[in-house]
């Protein structure tokens, strides 16, 4: 079964500072990995995904993530935080539950300090 | 890009009644749709997977008779919460998967409150 661990339920950074949200996965097969963002009372918006190919994945809103097989990690970064980045972020992997459904981490609440 | 429409966004119902939530893929055909439940300040929990024209596959611990799922076409899946009780109050989110790639698009969610 596949699983995802997000380190840190809350992360606080200053506006303009580097954002680093950590995600580690467990998978018996090559994983497909995703990062989603959720604003209050809304659905999930895809930031980026890794399926195959280049291990450094660029997404929307200046976010990127690097797939590191040796570390079983898929950390999300953004060079300079903006106030509008304050939200809940979820890392997910295909599998672990339904045959094709996503298994989500517990989420990281990103707080941006002015 | 792919868009999934979910309705209603909010619903309040009386205990013992049933509520139907619709999930539509607007510009693509979704052979597979998923239903998730999200508790306050918690992650998403996969409830069931539905494939067009076949019975839904429910996750362990999810009552199939309480949460009826119908996926009658390639663009529409519905979740009916039957005989709702206050403990069914939650945020329900659907997701549709495009057949051509691992593109999972989410609806905007439905806030169900059972009183």
C-alpha cells in the first residue's frame, strides 16, 4: 500500500521568504505524486504533479517540487512567499486505497507573516 | 483546462432525509470518478471509486447503503446520502480522472449540514 507523510501540520514563513513544505511517500511501485492547494471551503487545485521524466517539476504560482527516489521525498518549494499563498497544502500519491484513487497526506497549513 | 462542477455547494437537511450531490465533468469524459470526505481541519478520505456503467467500489468502513453512488454517464456521478444523521455532516468533494493521463480534477466541494 502507498502512503504519504507530510512533516509539519503548520508552517509559518515571512512574506518574501522561501517556502518549503515536506512530503515523503511510501510506495512499492514507481509513484505518481501530486501537490494540491486548498483554500477555505473550496475544492482542491492542482499545483503540480510528477508522473515520469524530469524529476524537477514546475507548477503554477511559482511552485516547484523535486522527486528524489533515494530519499522517497517530493518536497514543495517556492523561492518567495506571497500573502496569497496562505492555504492548506496536500501531498498525494496514487494508490493505497481505491485502485486509482489518490491517497493524501494530512496536509500542511501555510501561514504567511507580513 | 479540465473543469469539474459540483452541486450544491452547501446544503442543510433534516435528520432522516436524503441528499443528492452531483458531480459533472464539463469538458472531458471521466471514466472514473472519486468521492472524498473531509472532516474539519483534516485531510481527505477516499470514500468510493465509481466507474461509468458499473457498481462503485467502496473503501473499507464506508457504508454502501448509506452513501449511494451512481455513475450513469461519462460526465456525471452522483452521491446520495440516505437517511442522513448529524454525524454525516461534513465536506464532500468529488474528483474526476481523465482517461488519457493522470489528471485528477476536483469539484469545489459540498458542505453538508444535517440538523
